[in-house]
C-alpha cells in the first residue's frame, strides 16, 4: 500500500515536504504538489514539474559486481531518449540508497529532465525529474538524496 506522510523540511512553496512510500521504497517531495499512482509508478507534480519513481522487473538478478557490465545497456537507453528529444546529454555515477547508480541529465529547449537508474536484485528503480531549466533543482536533488529502499 502506498502512503504519504507530511514531514517538516524544505520543498515547494509551502516549505514542507512529504514522504511518499511505494511498495518497497520511499522518497521525499514538495508537500504542495499532487500525488498520482499508476501501476508501478508514483508521481508527484505541480504543473509541468514532476518527480517520479517507476519500478521495472529485471530478467536476471542484479548484483553490484555487474555494475560495469550493465552500464552500456543503461547508456543505450539514455542515448535513445536523447535522440528522440534532440537533447543534450550528460551523465555521472553516484551513490543512491547505498548503491552505485547511473544518472543522466537531458536538456531540450527550456526543459531539464533527469533519469537515475538504481538496480537491486530483480528490480530496476527509475527516478525521474522534470522541471524548467530556469526552475530550482531542489526537488530533483531531494528525490535522489531521499530515495531509500526498504
């Protein structure tokens, strides 16, 4: 069951954030944004700004030893998206929820989109953020920084 709880913190215009829970994960988002759940996806949005976590099954179990072997496939997906959007693409690896992860920034026109891929066992967690290029990156950073696995 998915539950949202209001917590104190920095966030949207109200200055508060919410903890959004999925089946085996949680993350924080601005409290004054709307929550929508559909299948394996939880989105929190305000206008065109979105933070979202989607989960996908993996055909084989992922272990940290596979990090380098999996990276070309993750990069291929990000490159296809870049080509579809006619966007610029930058990437990095980082730690998310105590795991090495891949993060891709796409900029097209006045839109900034960020995809972060976290793998655990037989599940992929795709953290997504969309905002205007001139808007605060705080919700995107909070999504990644607060994402945790149960």
